[in-house]
C-alpha cells in the first residue's frame, strides 16, 4: 500500500511540474474547440507489416502440457481480481477431440510476500471448439481455459501469486501485480494504457514494446485483439482481406491457434497488469448453426456479474475515481433491449462524488472522418448518444478505424462544451494496414451503400445543419475533428484529480525518442457547468466563474519550484519507507 501511495505522489508532482514549466504548454479542452488539424501520412513509413509466424519465439508454447500459459489478469472489483490461464494442448485438424476440463484443477495461491502464499482460491475451467462442416476447412478445439476470482485484496497493494494445479504438481512460476486504488475522488490509477486493433504483426510488437515502456497500471483494450480471422489456415501467412482472398469461402474461417499465440505474446504484460477488453468485429468468428464469439466469450473473464450485467458483451468497473462503461456494438443496443436497460441502471447508480470521471468504450467509433467505417454505426449512436450525454460521459474510446483521431467536444454532430471527448485509437498495428483516406477528400466520400455494419441496421444520414448541411460528407475536415493522423501507436490516460486528466498519444515511430508524443491534451471536466442528472451526486470542488476548477492556472512558477524542492527534500524519507 505504501509503495503505491509513494509512486502516485511522485507521478502527480511530476505532472504538475510538467504542466507549469513545459516549454510547449500542453493545451486543455477549456481552450477548445480547436481548429481541425490533419497530419498527413509519412511517406517514409510503411502502411503495414507482415504477421508474425507461428514459429516466432513470442508465439511458441514454452511449457509442458499441464503447466499454465497465457496467464492474464482482469479487474473484478476494487478488492478482487480475475486470474485466467490455459493448460493442455489445443488441436486443429479434420477430427478433433475436446479435452476434459475436470482433469486439471484451477488454483491460485497468493500473498503479500514473495514465496509466502497465505491465501488460496479455486475456480472453474472449460474448453471450446471452432467447427466447420465444410470440405477443406479445419476444426479446432482449445486447451483447458481456467478462470479464478481471487478476493480479499487490499487496494494499492502488491501481491505475489502462482496458478495451476498443485496436485500434479503443475504450478506456474511466481508472478506479481499491484491492485488499483480504492474508488475515491482523490485516488486514481497512475497510467491507463488504451489500445485497439492490435493483431500479431511486427507493428504489433512495436506497439506493445512502446506501451510497456510507459509502465501502465491497467490496460483498456477497445476490441479486435488477435485477428485470428485474418490468418489463413493454409500457407501460414496473414491476409489483409479475407473476403478478397477467399471470395467463394462458405463461411468466414478463423485460424484459432492465433488466439493461443496471442495469449503467449501478451502474457509478459497481462500476467502483471490487468487488461479489460471489449469485443470487436474480428471477435465475431461465425461457426455453423449461428454460433459466434466463442473465443472471446470463453477466453476472457470480465466483471459482468459484479456490475449487474448478464452478458460478457457489456459491463462496468471502477478503477480508483474512474467509472468505466464497456459497451457492445455487436449485440442489441436498441433502447428497448437488455443492454440499454442495463446501461441506464448502471448510470443511475453511479455516484460522481466517489467516481467523478465517467469513461465509456466500445469498438466502432460514432465520430469518424476517415473513409473507412464512415457513419457505419449511426444506428447505435442514434439509440444511445442522448443517454450518455445526459449522464455526462467525459471521454469515449473506440477503435475499428486503423488510425488516430481526437474530436472536439461534440454532441449530435454539433460542437458542445459539455459533450464527451471522443478518441479513436484503432491503430494498434494489425495486418489490415493503417487507414489514410479521409471522407472529406475529393473522391474519398463513401457511397451510401458502403460501410454496412456486421451487426445492426444502416442509418446513414445527410447532415441537417452546419457547413455540411444537406451533404453525406464534409468537403473539409469536420469542425468536430480536432486532430487526426495515420500512424500506429497507443494512448495513455493519466488522471490527475477529479477535474484534470492528461491524454497522450504515442506513435510507434517515436518509440526510441525521449518525451516525444504525437498528441497531448489536458481533458478538463466542468461538472458545475455541465450538470449530470439529478440522480448523480456532483463533486463539490472550488471552481472559478467558468465552472472549471482553477488550480492549474493559479499554480505559479514559484509554487512549481517549491514543489520540486519539496520532492527532492522528501525523497530520502520516502526511500526509507520503501525499505
């Protein structure tokens, strides 16, 4: 607990110092709306890279059959964590026989000291199959997938753990993690990494290497994880377009061993940092008889029951003073459906005096000026946007479009100081390459028949007001699009307090450059000006006449240097506490 508090103290002090003395002052959303900016694709860069082969060392299985691999953490609640892993050998071929999950136990041993595991929990295990009753297509059955929920965890505390079956014996090596701070308007995760549309390419490895350097305390993954459905069963080479390569395929086939490779690829990160996922279109993976999402539903533990949801496709959780809502775009989002009812109930229960920040995430963006997926999920926006606006969502993260874009605050395609900041971060590095075409460029506006979603209806519209009135596409970068750039990368969200959060976007090509950010901005909440519903308790802070907490602007250079002096003066004391 002490280690976490000390680390958080240092981070907050350094952020404040950076805010005040930075040579290039970081803008805030209070200065918006900003004039739209486009940074063109760098012609010196390649738009994509090849998939990693299954013989790549980071994708190969390196343990014997009964030992855990693909170990991953996920948040269950402020005092509990999901631990997941895989044992046994997956099979692929014409005839496959599922393993018996009852042959291996699911145990987690954990404690606050290395090698001393005073607590033990047992969980559940299962297998799944991906079957294709078509000539020439190969079937798959998974290894045994284990999920154990460990509880009685203290917030902001380091834990050591092993997982596996102690009776064989087949326990993993020791791993460690730190729990997140308790929900409070003064407690926040140090850094939240945001990534989407990752895949398993050479670009993907750069993204993850860069992300690890930024030392996140949790990962928010906005869908399209392994791209198993873009990998050919025969030939062992990724396909940027499955339907182009196989126009006569009887079904959209997926190469399920890619999921196992992806789990191994991610394990060095996910075995110590909790990763919260939401489904994307590449997780649909249809089988015969209408079966979909089998890999996603089986492999990932999410806090559905903990958040009152009855579905892995949508759920919520708290991370310190941030309440996250994860929504499903590929299940019913209609206002008469179960997801909408759950969302309304979840929002009505939220207490903004405990979790001031409200962040939402789903896969396909509602606001998008790229040609790719342009207006693809208008139906979802029309069903849900008003409710999210009513409850004062602060930030929305999405992927799907393989590029970066940050919006000005917007609601219903109109600039609105109380609308969320929408951010598209679908630039993780997958096989489909980076998107470079914008819908407002000559000849790049999609037709009304393009960009049909893989779920839900088509609600393409012509704009009814503003500079693009009567048109399907703008003829210049839309006013609600603040910044866009076609590059692979990831984002980091650092919440400073109940009002300020620093958002930075980190491009892959800047991996070896010090303190280089592709985009950065302080997102500022204005809760007095932008009141949520009467059911949400508002945070009572000291605000200026514009309804914005004014501590940032009142911090002088002398105060900043005083804070720096204080930090250096107290450093020996904090070091002694850690020892």
